[in-house]
C-alpha cells in the first residue's frame, strides 16, 4: 500500500499525520509544501486547499480526521491499539472531533491576528469575535481536562486524541501561546507525548521573527 503525505512544516494538523505514521511504523513518503498558502494547483489534490493530504494508492484522503482513520486502517495487528482502531467508540470519536474543532478555532484566531484584520463597520453581531473565541477555547480545554486520565485519554496507550491535542498545543507554544497550562492532566500528557521519538522527529523548524 503506497502512502504519501503532503504537508506544511508548521501545520499541527499535518504533524498529527506524520506522528501517527511513525507510531504505526508505516512506510510513508512525505512531500513538503513550501508555499503558504499552497498554490492554486493544490486545489486539484484537495479542493479545500489545505494540508495535510494523505494519498493512499492514488486516492487523496482529507480532511485530517479521514487521513488519521486511513492510517489506522493501514496498520497491522501489532500496532498500538488506540491508533489502529479505525472506528473507535463514540466517546473517543467525540474527543477527537472536539480536539480538531478546537484546532480550527485556535487557527482562525491566529490567522485573524496575523492578517491584521480590524473592524471595518458597525458590529452587528453584538459580541467581540476574539473574546468569544477565547471563551470557547478555554471552555473546550476545561472539558478535555475533565476527561483525561493519568495515562491520557485511554488506559491502554496513546490514541488519536492524545496525538492531536499534543500537536495542537505544542504548535501554540511557538505560534502564539494560549492559556492552556495549569490543567495538570493535559500538561502531563503533552509533556509525555513531546518526549516521544515521533514528536522529536516531526518538530517544526523555528518560527521566523
């Protein structure tokens, strides 16, 4: 089975794919996209215009959740249970979906700031978008903290939600920190994941000043 991952070095979502492939000992070719955003030609591979894209035997698989499940499907029986369970239980699938949604929220907040977007007219929403995003992020982290155990989100080893949350929060440390520390369960899990070889070998290059 041929696997190719098209990725952007700094993307936490792409890092999730690269980490899981290493944890599963899968033979996967990695193709770095140097342009940001990807060139218009990339729409031919992914109409969303986003990385990562996992190509399996000529079929492009995206978004991130679908690509993660495809890696689990490609894993052999000796692979870690939590990363080869293509259809995990509803509660764990919810955890992964929430973490990925959290990532979308954080990325949108960062992109608005980096783009220098400011109000150009009256606020018809009646609330500040950045304040609302901050409240959603904080509440989501509290929700995740209440569901994490001493070994992470699973008792039998790491799972997709562990990888996804660690990649995301480590990304914020270099791209614009958010107040996630102080939640002991999450802190312990992220520190443990960051020490794994799969994370060390996928660490993004330094963010330019």
